[in-house]
C-alpha cells in the first residue's frame, strides 16, 4: 500500500480530502440529522467515484472492482445511518 501511495500521491491526497471533508462536515452538522444523512451519502458516493476514476486511470477497472467500492460504501452508509436513526 505504501508503494501505491508513493506512485500516485495525488490520487490518495484526493481520497484523504474526500474522507476528511466527510468526517468534518458530519461532526460540524451534528445537530441536523437531515444534513448529516446527506453528508454520509455524499461521502459514500464520492468514495465510489474516486475508486472508479482511480482504477480507470490505472486501466484496471473491472466490474469486480466497482462492486468492491460500491459494497464498502454501502456498508459504511448503512452502519452510519442506522446509528443515526436508531430509536
């Protein structure tokens, strides 16, 4: 993984910015459930888009890779949203 980061530092910098913005906005909007939901979904979507673009630029984008990013984002969103909307 370290080797991959050294080869494509800009790609991983963009991922770091996406995730940090998502976390920051989530906590900044901690009193507004609607906006927190939007932030969680937007961060998950941005993660999937980042993965697709990264692998497309690397020319190794396959359905399996897309599904991996999509399912990780889906699990992340389900877990966070279920914690937000717990009774």
